[in-house]
């Protein structure tokens, strides 16, 4: 396998950074490149896949679910282990195609009422300020674990009406699902029984333990997440009986076109999806955005001085950092993409980390420009699965950077960042910072 492709696929590469030069060399040659699929840790080797590297072709794939399916082989590179596991992941809307996908998507859109969102936005601003103020007296702190990690948890807890004391469970679950290529994250157990509800204690007691080889059950199976499902089931049953004024209670009240309701089983799967999708993604975007600012001090100062640039700056962080680096589809028919013949059944992997640096779509793509205009980045995907939490993610990013500028002013690195071992999420696990004096 050519060296550049091996580099892109190897999760160890990302311990030192995203291989932008290798991606650029391949992108210059072709929009679509065949990539081998070696065994990675406990996941076996696969047949290989088409890597899509250019902006226009990534959009073409994402807006065309009839040709490039999320349902057929789900959305991770490696196939789920067996038919039962495939059937399991297909219950998540992420791994469905229209029209099946449209039902939940429509119901969710209705549950995010302007009133519920406005209330959430107020709370987010308060939490962001509190989190930054908590570290203001310290000479140094770890921005990733001590500041950024909690904001998505507080937000998700509010969205689901989860008791705030239980929120670190979601931290562990999303680490286990998304950070499976990184031992520290795969075995994450930050939520303790102390101070949490009885419901959380019952879930923690079910946390899977590694076998004698240090391996956990595959997190893409129900057996891999027994603690999450136990918790989600109790919460779903409770909400069915006692709906509150949170967004997920709104969802439970909604009625679909056929007069049906969201079942407790569907609620459990949504709980799985949101705990993961609305959590680590943002936890990586926040330190990623701060890393971008700290490595472009002029842009940092420009933004601090002109907060009207916060909106475009957040989009530029999402483009430049690309917290989610890739997703998969499967071709349903023989087709052609960017001049390459694709056969029905082939795996297609869109690389946002490459498309977001495509010179055909962005002038000087490697430059971090907080006022970039236009900025048609693909950080939240594109088409029917476009991130449903994009607005909430941006609200959280704007709130945390506002609080950081107000309370800490200018900060600088206080040590090397520690990066996540993953070819899926562009993650920073630890980001030591201190106030610049
Ligand atoms: C910066 C943070 C985030 C990034 C980079 C991100 C990225 C993405 C991407 C790329 C997709 C498309 C997946 C695909 O096409 O297969 C997606 C979907 C999704 N995201 Fe996000 N996301 C973020 C934050 C959030 C938040 C805060 C939430 C919830 C509160 C959320 C919930 C979801 C859900 C439920 C889906 C699936 C939508 C569907 O299948 O229709 N995400 N996200």
C-alpha cells in the first residue's frame, strides 16, 4: 500500500497530527483514491474502500443517499461484526436512509422548539462562564478535561432531563464508543457512584470489564454498552410517564404522520446517539479551536478585539480543525464518482479533513482566517444527515470562547497537547494552558 495511504489509515499517525501533506498529495492526483483496510487493533482487515478527498465529490456522496447508503453497511469503515450487530446499529438514525430516516429526523426537528432552544442558550452562556471562572485562580489548567469536557455534558443533561449529577456517565460512554482506538478512552471510568443517582449506580454496576487480553466487547453491539442501555431504558420509561419540559420529553409527546409515537426503544437509541454524537465531537472542537487560536496569535488578538467575528471564527475552527474526520457510505448501484468507476457494494469513505482543505473550494486552504468568507466547510457533514446539533454546537463554542476572552484574556500553551489515537475523531485529550502575561 502506498505510504501516504498507510499513513492516513493508521490511527497512530494522529498521535502527532492530521497528515495534511499526505492528504494534499493524494487529493492533487485524484478526487477518489482506493485505500487498503488493514486490521486495526481488535478490528479485522477488510476489503478496502474508496477514499473521497475533494470537496465537490464529498458533497455529491453526502447528498445522494439513494446511491451512497448509510443503511447498507452503516457508517464506520469496518463492517459491524455480524448480522445481529448490523441490525443493531441500523436502529440509529445515523445508520438509516430516507424515507425511514426522515421520520425520526422530522420528529426531532419539531422537538427542538424555539422556546426550548432559547432556554438552553441562556443556560449554556452561564455554564461556560462558570467553567472558565473555576480555573481563573490557577496558574495553569488542562483546558480539555477541566473546562471543555463539561460543557457538552451539562448541555446534553439538560436536553435529556438527565440529573446533572449523572452527566459524567455520558463522558465515559462517548469515550468508549468514539475513542475505541485509544486505551485511555476505551477504558474511561470517570463517573463514580458517589453523588450520582441510584439509576446511575445501577448502570455503573453493569459497566463492561476488559477480558484477559484487555479487550472490551465491541461497542457497536448492545452487549458492548449494557450500562448505557440500562440507564436509557429507565430514563425513557420515566419520561413516558412523567414528561418534563426538556427537548427529549417534547419528542416523546410528538406524534408522527401515521399517528405513532417515539417508542422507549427508539428513545434508548437516540440517547445512545446523542450521548456520543453531541459530546466528544464538541469536546474535540473546543480544544481544537483554542489550539488553532493559540498557534495563530494574531488571529487570537483580532478576535478578542472584534467579537463580531466570533460567528465566522467558529466556522473557520470547524473547517481548519475538522473534529470529525470521516464517515462511511456504501454504494447501492454501479456508478461513477469523480471519474472513478464504483461498483455496487463498495465502501465509500468521505474524508472531511481532506475536503475542508481542498484548494478547489477554499482560497489558501491551510491558512487559518477567522473572517474567511465564503466558508462552505463540511465539518457538520452535508445532505439528509447534516448534523442535527450544529446550531447547539456553535452556540456552545461561541459561549466558551466569549467566557475565555472575558475571564482569562489571552492564554498560551503551558505544555504539549496530548492527542487522541484515532483516525475518526481529531481529538485533543489534554491541552495545558496558562494566562499570557
Ligand atoms: C462540533 C461538534 C460537532 C461536529 C463536528 C459534528 C459532526 C457531525 C457530522 C459530520 C454528522 C454527519 C454524519 C453523517 O453524515 O453520517 C453529524 C450528525 C449528527 N450529529 Fe453532530 N456534530 C457535532 C455536534 C453535535 C451535537 C452538539 C449534537 C447533539 C446535541 C449532535 C448530534 C448529531 C446527530 C443526532 C447526528 C445524526 C443526524 C442524522 O443521522 O440525521 N452533533 N454530526
